[in-house]
């Protein structure tokens, strides 16, 4: 930008010397190229978070000049960045503001410059687009304007016995009183005021919007009234007290609700007026949610083209919940789980119970059928087996019927020993002439340092806590000799990497039709190590969420051959009645196996926690994550 | 279960057990099978195994005939020794009986050739929760 033009507009000379110095300093400090040459990125040289400038200030300042693509506020910095959607808007803003407008809340003239790009910041609002936490669904326009009025009308806020004034909001309870001291309800003391009849529409409306599987009849309702500037601290609805899901109806004003996970990741979620937020699974158990106390929210402009500030109005929220009858919670977010935090010993017992009931017992029951479906070895695993030499020892943990035995290179003689927790499967393996033990991956019955190689395929995802998964890898590390290698496979939560469906999803009948080409190329015997449903393919369900709400099961039930919606799930195995044995050939029995499906890098992260081993390779292989480990010499 | 497998088993995971090796072997049914002899395999296996544990196990079930109580010198070239070791390592199959922890006396049954090494959670050390969340 030509300085003469600006001077002609009455920009004082000193602004330019300030700009020069600032550009020098900020370029060095942020390692970004800055200058007077117009781009769509603008740096505010003389204000930032460290000087009390907020994102809202930046948006207010620049919004009149065009759609804002991003704002990058840097912690502890006296400067900040923003981006317009195009360069011409940035140029107009620069010409109108630089050296002419003042820095918000001060009398200093604003000093701007252009930047080649934005710095990388972790603020989720800095870039678009965004996704909500897993398991959260926001149904917009869930109710009509008339229904909204009806709901608000029956509430009385000014009578002294109606509603409790909390620090930052007013609240009323129906069905059961929520006790703030203990964060629970007294199941034995239902309130006189049940769920108001004005809410009766909820069940049928949910059914209509495609959530009939929840069959949701709320038992408890909390109504909150927030005035502009009010908020609620980050919290999680007590796991052992309330069931899944939790429903939040927003009335009278839009709001931004912030979700946070254990890593500190924050996802702001826009809840428009008259929307219903359905919090289930991970979003309900593994994330806190809260509302910041402020007068405005930063939201996307219409069409998601940019950011803007939205003033808050009075908001009334209806939170619908069901009581949890079994006070136990088996979730995999123990840091947010009252039930598991209460007693870590109990947590282990709970995990042991889940594994006993939903892993060990099930494998014994389905072992015949399971073994029939285990025949095609996976190429990458066979490749690993072929790397061993005569006289070496290879242990297969969770060997099943022993399908990876004898896959070593020709003319090589190995000692192969299998171990499986299922007595039936160990017997299958033994019948095929292999050395096998009945045993468990957390307590390997081997002396330390004896194995040149360890295979552990589709085992660790059956362990119900992080600690137990780590212990299994510790045990592998213990039995490996120095320099020994292990190959571990677990089921991935993400079944579609780079838009390519895993074999597991392709086997879904519906997807097979939709992706005819891909499926014809797929040999029929191509069997995923970890998706054992192949012979008993369940009907595809059109549910938008795979949560099957069953009171008798402690975890969500996965819909086979769909994407995973939860990290900890029960996966159905349908066993058709056997000829002759069963009275009715068509009789089907469904068994549920527990799985912890792994996020990207999760397996690697567990391995890194274990001393003395080195991760040589991490791979995504047909819907599974694999790691290749080496014990340090 | 072959004696080679027995040679790598341990009950170290049991609470209060420090070595858990070698497991005492009681056999009620033994089957002798033919396995192709591979001299290289046996040669490479000898430094890995615990020879005295192998000898004791073989002796305890009366199958130590022809097996010296220590590793032969220059064993790589001692075909007679290697074949004797081959026989004991791979051809003597324990069909039933049990394995006994030398420290705690806990018995692990062997049925149809498969040792049941499963343990209850109260028999093993608790899983360390120290690093927390």
C-alpha cells in the first residue's frame, strides 16, 4: 500500500514509523511474513489479548468491511490477526482504519499491516468449518413459535416458591428435584409437580424426527433461565444418576455452549432458539459442557462464510433427563465419571465384569461359529510371520483357531505357541496340531525375554480400561527378547480413512450396492480380522445414530457395518440356530461383544507409555490400527 | 503340551511369586509323537532354553533316557545329543496332568494337551492405576 495514498487521507507520519517497527518485531516474533502489500490477512500491530483486546472487539471492528473468515487471538501477545474472505475487503478495511480509527477502549490510533498467512492457533473459532463433539446432535426448529410461547407461559418466575435463584441463573425442577450439593436426585422423593403436560409432544416429535429408537419419556426436567451475561460453569451430568441421552431445548435466545474434552480441546456449539440438542455417548459422558458468562456470542454468519457477534437475549432452557436405575457406569471417561472415580478398585472390577460377561463368555458361546469364519489370514500379518528364522519363538496372543500358525517362510522351523482366553478356541487350535495354552493377555504365563516375535491381533480392543490395555502391552514387552518385535492390531473407530470405506463397511449390503465397483473388486473371502459378523449379516439400519437404547445393557449397541458413534460399544454377533441342534432353524440368538474402538494414534500413545519399547510403524489397515513394536536392545 | 513349551512357561504373574520357574510337571497321560528332526532348529533352541529345567522335567516324567544332565560340549556338531534333545523337546507330548507353581503350589491343569494357565483377578497383582487421569 502506497504510503503517499494514506498520507493523503490524513494518516499521521508517526503511524508509519510505528508500523515499520511493529512489522519488524512481529515478523521476528511470530515468524510470519508481514508487510504493506495487501493480502486478505490483517495484523493489528498495537493490540491483542495481552492488552485486553477480545475476539469480539476484533469482529466488531472489522465486520462492517466484509465477511470475516477467521480471527487469531494469540495468548500473551500485544498483536493479533484476522482474515477476510477476500483481499479487496481487507484493503478497504485497511484504508478506512489504519492510522484513522482508534484501538477499541483506547485513544491510540490503530496500526495495521498485512500478513502472508495466519499463525496457527488452537482456538477452535479461529478457523472454519467445525464439527461438534461425537454423539451430539442439534435438531434445529424442533418446536414451533407457538409451542415455544406455550412452554414459556406456564412458567412462573417471580413467585418466591417458584424457582431457585442460583448464582447466575434461576432454576425450576419437575419430576425430581436436582440436588446441587450432591449433584444427584432422590429417587424416593418424586416432586408433586411432574413433567408438565406442555412437554408431552416431546416423545412423538422425537419419533417423527427419526429418534424413535430412544423411546424417550423424560422423568426429570430442569428449567434454567439465563439473562444476558449469565452462564453455567463447565460440568458433566452425573454419570451414575442420569441415563443417556440428555436433551436440551433452547427457548427465546440462541446460545453458544462450550464442550471440552480431557485434552483441553474446546468445541463451541451453536444452539439456536427452538432447537433441541441431543447429548449422547461420548458427548454426554466424555465431554463437559458449559456456557460462558457474557453478553455476546461469536457465531458463524449465515451461510458459514464468516464470524460475527450475536447479542444474547433472555434464554430459557429445558433439560430433559432419565434416571439411571443401575447406579453403575461403565463409560471409558473415568476422569468425568463419579461412579468410577469413587473407587478405582471398583473400576477394575467393573472392567473385569464387562470383559467376563461381554468378551470371555461370548467367545465361549460363539466359538464354533467364530472359528468357521476365521480362515483368511491378513497379508500384512503373514508378511510379519515370514520375517522369522529357524529356531525363533513366535507367540500369538489371542490366537483363536491358530490361523497365523504355519505362515512362516518356507524351510523355516519356528516354535509357535498360541494363547487364548477361550477354552473352546484353544481346543480348535490344538486340534489343528498347534501348541496352545489357555490363558490371558494381562497375565502371560511365560518367562520374560523369551519371544523373538509376538502377534496380538484383535485382542487389546476387548480390554475395558486404558490401564488394562497398557498392561497388555507391558506384558508383550516383558516376554519379548531384546530386539524382539511385536505386531498389534486393534479395531479403529474411524472406518473410513481418506473416504475409502474399510472392508467392514463395504460388507454392509447397502454400501455394497452403493459402491458396486469397490465391492466387486473385493474378494469374497476378504475377511476383516476384527469384524466377525460376516456370516450372520444383520439387517442394515437407517438410524441416524447407532445408539440402541437398551436398559439391560451397560453400553451402547453398535449397528453392524456402520461407522462407530462411540468408543466403547457392544457389537452384536447373531448366531443362527444350528441345523438339528435347534428346534427352529431360523431362531437367531444375538450375543454382544464389548469393544473399545481406537482413535487415530491412540494405540501408539498407549505403547509410548510402556518403557523399553519403540514403535517402529503405525498403520491403518482396513478399519484397524496396527503398530509394529521393537523391544530396545 | 511339548516339553519345549513347558520350558518357557512361568507362574511369575501370581501374587507373591517372584520367579515362578520352572513349573513342576505331573503327567498322567503322555503321548510320544514323531516330529521331523531339524538340526538347525535344535541348535538354535539350546541357548534359549533352560537346559536343567528341561532335564528335570524330562526326568520327572521318566523320559530322560539318553539325555545328559548338562549341555554337551561342542553340541552344534554332536548329532546324537541334538537328536536326544529334539526328542525330549518336541516328541514327548503331555496330554493330561498338571503344572505346579514351585513357590505357591498353585496347580494349573493340563487337559487334552492344553495347559489352563488362566488366573483369577484375586490371584494376581492389581493393575497399577498410579498414573491416573
